[in-house]
C-alpha cells in the first residue's frame, strides 16, 4: 500500500485536480492507495479571513463565504458530468450553510474561540476531499471517501492538537482491515478529540495526516505531491543554480526543512521515520521528474554538502554579564521563561566562559521574549550582575547541511571565508556535535 498526499497547489482548481486524478489512476494500476488531500489553494486563508471578520463584527465575512462557495461549486461543475451534479451541489451548499451558521455565531458574539476556529478551518479539507472523491468515482467506482476525523484522535489543544497515536493507530488499522477498496480518499489536516469535537493538526497538517496513516499501516512508501521537483540544494527562487536532490537521509531532510525548505514540515516525518518508511517528493505538474527520495540510506560517495538553507526574519537575543559565570541554572532559567511564553528557540550558542548566551527566535516573538527575560532576571540586572537583554532584529540564519560533512576538514573555514569575502558579517555561530549542520 502507498499513501499519496496532494497539497493546495496540486488541488488549486479543476484543471489541476484533473492532473491529480490522472496520477492516482496510473498509480492505482499497481497499488492499493490512500489519497490525502489539502484544501483548494487559498481556501484556508479565506476561511481565516472570514472568521476574523465575523469576530470583528464585519459584515463583509459574507462576501468571503460567497467567494468560497463559488470556488467549490465552479470546481465541482467542471469535474462532474451535469447528469450527476444535482445531489452533489446540494451537499456542498449544505456544508457552506453550516459554515455560515458558525460564522453568524462568531458575528453575534463578537469572538472566535480556538475550538470554533478549528471547526471553521476544517471546511476547506472537508469540501475539497468530498469533491475530489466524487470526481475520481467517475473514473473508478472502486474508490471510497473516508472522513479522517473518524480515524485520527487528538487532545483538546485546538489549533495544534497532539495526536493520540495509541487510539488513532488502532482505528486506522481496523478500518483498513475491513475496507478493501482500491482507493481511499481522505481530507488532510483535520482530526477529532476523543469526545468528538473537530480539531486541526497545525501547520503542515495534511502531510502529517498522510504520515500518521502511512505509519499506522506500515505503508510501502509515502508520496508527497507538490509544485516543485523535490528538495533543492538551495531555494531555487533565490539561487538560480540550485539543483533538485535525488536522494537524502531523514536527518538531512529534517535539517533542511527546519531551516526553511518549505517542501516538508519536520514533524510530519516522525510517524514514518520510526518505521523507516521512505518518503518520495514529486511534482504534480511534472510527474515524470525524478523527485527526491528521503530514506535511511546514506551513501559514502554522496555529495558532502547536501544543501544550503535559510530562515528570514530572525532576532538574536543576547544575555550576558559577570553574574552568569560559574552560576548554575542561568541557562535553565532563560529557557524556562521562553517555554512559559510559548516561544520557539531556533538557534542557540554559548561562549565556553559562560559569560554570554545567544538565542535566535522569530522577529514576531522578540518583544515578548525581551520583556519576559528582563523580568525574570530583574534582580541580577538591578545589581549590575547581568546586562539587560540585548535584541538585534531582522537577521537571517544560514545553514550548511550534509550527513558526510563530519568526514571533511575545512568546510567551516570555507563557509566563513566566503561570507567574509562577500562582506557578510557573522553575528553568531552554532554547530552540533553530529556536524550535520553548521548554522550562522
């Protein structure tokens, strides 16, 4: 069995969906398939906009709903023969009416709870998967639609729910043991709490849905179909000579995707990583291209540096002072404060003298982090043992990634001298003991 996931651009409109249906048709000749689909392109953004407007008592949320409705009805009309459309159009309109009722509630109350937001955002995937399933059933009747909420169960942390793997894996195995259809089409991104309330899996949620199902079923392969020919040696929009990478290890892929390679979201790898299930990244619009295979195979004659990646809009926070030298627990206090504020730390470096510690976080978190750190260390700051937190905004992290880098001398030197020759100032450096990643 193979699990295929198609992202928003792959299902942007009826024309693109026809390409998806053709790929599924070809694949179904050899394998039993699970097909996970995202919402139509930009629909999640439209749903967020409608919810925000409704909660702000802005009547124009109805215009956004009308746009969402038109987008789905137009797609359905182009994919389904006229003789089959009537009941399906009614079903889509019922779903849209339900959405509008929820938004009316937000409008009347003037608020949007995380629980309601998750329910509203779920409509994108529910609509796209229903339409795509019905369109594929015109080609092959041995295809069924299954609501992922019945299979994937989570906690009540709405917005980015944590999956209950014990329950979910059992439900997935039971369903697929009983259901022998050649093709199962499911919505990505959405799940359900144990008490039956709709939840979502956060950013990269459709990839995650596909990986959860692949992991539970010990699938032969997880295929992620997107709008690029796999992972590249650098961002092809910035670096013209960037090349697609044919083979890459799980660890290298996670490093590159953590540092901004948008093709893959790191948490999505976890369920398949544990089972050593290969991930193939392919281009819906160029299916004959080789793509990128992510697996646990590391070749000794592989390229030393697999890729160069980056994250923009970074702030560097520095905490330093003589009061940190030899004092146990300063780092723990710093990271505890950031954890309590739910701030994700992207980059860490500390001088061996323990005189200073630098952390990289997103610009959007910088003000909150600065205030929280200064409050936590206010006694030491007032006694001049530690300086107030120093913030530098609008920086960028560049990372050199490669499994074989540890076997080659002088890579750091070449990287730093190249930046120096090009008048690029390095503010901080971090390298793990695995030497799989050099970050500046």
